[in-house]
C-alpha cells in the first residue's frame, strides 16, 4: 500500500486543501494519504479556528486517510523546527512520499536550492548573522543571506511562505537522507496572505476574516469550502458558541502579563533581548489584542514571532522545556487523531515497522512533549464555559475518530 504524507493545519479545511489532497494522490499514485496536522495552536502563533478533532473529521471526509497530531512543541515554532517534527513523524510511519504545496511548483528547484545552500552554508550563516546583529528580523536577515549565495536569482523565491516551509521539508529529508520521495504542487487561486475572497480557492486568511466579521457562513465563504468542512465549522460553533480568535484570549493574556513579575516573563519561550519589558510596559496601555500586537511589533520582531511568544505565554511554555525537548533525538510517540478504513489497513501493514508507540489519546507520564500538549489543550479551551470546556477536553482522552 503506497502512502503519501501531507503537512497541514486545515484552518479551516478549504477547496485549496481538497485540491492538494486529490492532486497529491494522483501525482504520487498513493493508496493512502497521511496528514500530520497542527493541534490547538498553529505555526504562525494563532489558535485554530475550531479544535483539532473537528478539523480532523473534515479532513477524513474529504480524502485524507490518517490524521496524526504535530505536537505543540514543534507546531508553534520556526519553519525549521516545524518541519523537523512533521517530517520525523511521517518517517516514523514509514511513508513513501511527501507532497507539499508551493508557490514554485517544481521539486527540482527545491533540491537544487538545497545543494546550493549546502555548498555555501558558512557564507550564508555569516551574512545572516551580520544582518541579525544590525537589528533585522530573522526572515529579512535570511533573505539577505540567500541573496549573497545566489539563491535569490534562482528559480525559487524563498520569501514566499509556502516555498519557505517546503524548502524546510526538503532540507530535513535530504539532510537525514530519508527514503521519502519528494513532490510539490503549485499553489493555485489566491495568495497565502490575501485578505479578500476572489475565487473558489481562497486563502485561509481571507476565509477566517470573513467568518469572524459576519459570524456566519456567507454564500461567498460557502463557495470556498467543501460541504463537510462547512458542517464541522457549524457543528463546532453550535456546540461551543464560538470560533476561536486571538481577541477572545486577550483578557487572559493581559491579566497574566500584568500580574507576573518581569523576571518570570523572561523565562517564557520566545522572550529574547528584553522583549518581556516591551510586552509588560504595553500591557496596561492597550484594549485589544490587535492593538497590543501593533504596539509590540518592531522591525526586528515580526508579527508571527510575537504571536508565537504570546502563545507560549498563554500556555506557560518555558525556554527550559523547549530546550529539553529539542535535545531529544527523535519524537517519542505518534498521536493518532483519526483514520478511515483505508487508514486502518495502512497502519496494520506498518505495525511491525513503527518503532515508537502510536497513542490514541493523552496518557499520563508518557513524555514531557505530551504533558505540554495537555497544557496547550487546556489553554485552548479556557475561553469556553466550564461545562462545555470539560466536555471538549474529554475528547483528548477518547479513542481516535474512525470514518
């Protein structure tokens, strides 16, 4: 049974994701599609609009066969660490192929860029450090490093978000010489950061903006989502009365910052170079999350970087915890969120090859990574009424979804 891995967030699952699933299956001739998906919080430091279980169910009804969770410790990180966790998990399941979406659309360009970076790695790091020392943000400093070694003039634009993530996947696979075929599909329709819906394949950003502004599935939004994804969005809102956004967490964050000594804030993962003082100083002066972000953001600290720091603050994730986790050579478990009958058959065929436990829910005393996952889930559900909060968290303890 040939398998193809996808690295996803599905926030929410839209027509572009459906195109990715269908095209990946066709291009790789895979019998089984395996998706490793971020859980409660996402790579750019945002809460998922609906929980991991409703997003997993939407994926399983739209062509994905197995959904596993990318642990929080890797999900809310830079592209390199995000890729490290996701690729390692897929390798643990012994997938045959990895297929990702990109603005570039040709895998040979990614492989060529990897070899070019490998040959000029020392020069790249020297140039990158030079601009970081000047106060540039990490993405901008990296861009200058790529320009110096000639990658800016190649056929791959490493300033584009999906190209950046895709390049990180390719580097992880090629650096470790993993037996995984690499494929990419050119992104179609809207751009990643587009704020308006222009066609049936729209950006997740534009879809979320519309959902939050109208608090409904407008006809325009409906055209961008498969029916099953629409149903999961509505089901979650009916059950919890909400779709998650940063503004709902703002009072909790503000209270936390205002009542926590700056020395303790400095221990939170992402607090670097005195950022804790800037966050502490502005906490009393703002009345919304959006305003707080605008006050804290600088040329050096990108919007995404600050959002990730706020996420770690919300989950009380300390630098020491992440350092300990990143020192672990490989992820110690696979957490299964859901599967189809085809997915069950795939897992049965791989049972003897999978060398780490496959977990169906939170388990006590398994590993610090799973303990952090539990804390992230509590933080995610914290905005819900008590009874609903408890009901939603019990999902974490149940058997995986089977479609």
